[in-house]
C-alpha cells in the first residue's frame, strides 16, 4: 500500500520550503519595518469564534469534535482568531495594535471537487484600533511596499467600499436585496434583468453594476444616485483615500463599488490585489475594514476598529515561479566532517561545534561512518558540499575542497 497525504492536504519538500521561506522572509522584513509584530493563534478554534457572527459560513470550515462534544473547527482564515485574541489576551493593551501572521489555513471544498486542495498558506497583517483615512492608507501602502519587495510589477488594486455598497442595496425591497447583491457581485446583467424591479430600481441596479473603472469615471456615476448624508461622507473619505494613494506613488487603482468579499464582516474599504500574467489574472491578496468584528468577542461588546489584508502565498508562489526569482536549489551544506576512526569521534564532534559557532550561518554535516573516502567524496559532489574535513585522533584536521 502506498500511503498518501489526506485528501486536500500536501507535503512540502526541502526545495518547496526554501521557496516558501523566500517569499515569507521578504514579507516579514517589510512587516517589521512598518512596526508590526508576529502573533500565532490556535489552529483549532470553537465554531462560534470561527463563524464571526455569521460572516463566515459553516460549510467552509473543516469541523471536528473533542471528547466534551464541543464543536471545533480548523481555522479557514486568521482575522477572526486574531480579533478574539486581541480582546481577551491583549485586553488593556494600548491601541493601535499592529500584528502580522504567517500560517496555514483550512478551507472545505465542495464534495464534487475530488482531491481539491484544502490546506493553504497565508501571510498578512491586522491593524487594530486604527480608524479612518490614515489607517486605510497605511494598510494599502504597506501592501504596495510588500509587492515592491517581491519585485512584482504587473499588479493593480481593486478598491471598493462595503459600507457604501451595502447602503446602496437598502433601497431595494428586502425580499429582493440578496438577489440584487448577488447580481452585482457577479456582474450578472441577465439575471438582474429578470428580477421584478420597477424602472427606477432597475436603473439604480444597472448603475451599481457600472461602478467600476477609473476613479474619475466612477465617482460621477456614483453622484448620479441619490445619496444620504452618511453615504456622501463615506464617498468623500473614499475620494480622499484615492487621492492620498495616488499622490504617494503611481498607485494602479481600479475603483469597484460592486466588489463584495465572500466574508461578510467588512464594514468599510475592501480591496483585492490581482497580478497580470501572460495567461491570466491571479488574485494574490485581499482585505478590508471590519469595525464591528472585535465587538463580537469583547466581554463588554465594545467595538474596536480594524483593517487588515492577507497575501495568498500559494498564488504568489505560482506567479513568482514563472519569474524565476525563487531559489532553484536547496541551500547547500558548507562542511562535511568525517571521523576516520572510532577514536576520532570526539574530535570530529568538537570540530563540528567549532564550525557551527561561525558568525555566518553555515551548514555542517557529520559523516555517519561506514563509507570509504571515494564514496564520501562522491556524496559531497552529489550534495554540492564545499569542504570535507578529515579527522584523525590526535592529528591536525585535513581540509579538502570538493
């Protein structure tokens, strides 16, 4: 019998790990420079935590049950877990809290999709306690710095505003609101035309479908809708954000008021970063503002504003693989130390310890014996080992370059 990973799971071999670490290290360096600190939360959570007040659907969670028959699940994303941790374990800490993570998540796929991947890797940040324009701008500029660190150029930001989109939908009858939302989210004009809407509401829905493109084109269309004062304030803040981003750098923005994320806890700006390749367009990051999420877990129900994003490392890997930026080989061993007789074992281990104390990171292997010199040399050549140290008791080491 050939044993394989569980359905939807996979193994990462040393070269896979080296390539994954290349991406993670560059992102982590940017996170550090922006003042973010790493947080590690539990892989296993209570289902009521993972549901985020109904924003995440149970069908997306791989569920488990412990001996106390407590309903548990493997995290499908990190934001809910970090929100829960922030208001319990970090209670009383000063805000803003700048946190980042690098972890695996688990997302259930439909049963008909046999052997589809269910374990994914993500890296992202959460800015907790940072409200308004400056918090939004910080997170989006941080995304851009990360992409620059990865040497990615063919990307653009799709920027929406969940609060505006949700409020625009309130003009539709409650029994049709979900259908209109679904049509807007999927740009489905055919289904929209079939809905029983009067002419005024149909025109409104059609305009909502067209709220996508350059900011200079979208904002005038948005102004043609009748907006309440709160909606106008949100639009003005969105305008200020776009202006701030584009004054900071040549920020490639597509404004999209039809952008509705699959997770429903977003309350303000939402965004997705896509990268164009020769064959297709790939989503590599997404995020948004969630000013009501932390209040779900707070003992007194107090709201704390938050905004964050996640990089989809599996998708980033696919794009960077094509660009040949990732390591093409595993890191080599620098030294192979060989004890030529049993009497030299102690001296060989001592020499290994001496080499490993180098201020530079070096890899030192101890030969495990049982091989003649030529076999040892062939092993070193196969593994691209740079130096062999031959050790005999009470003699100076003999260093051989391979």
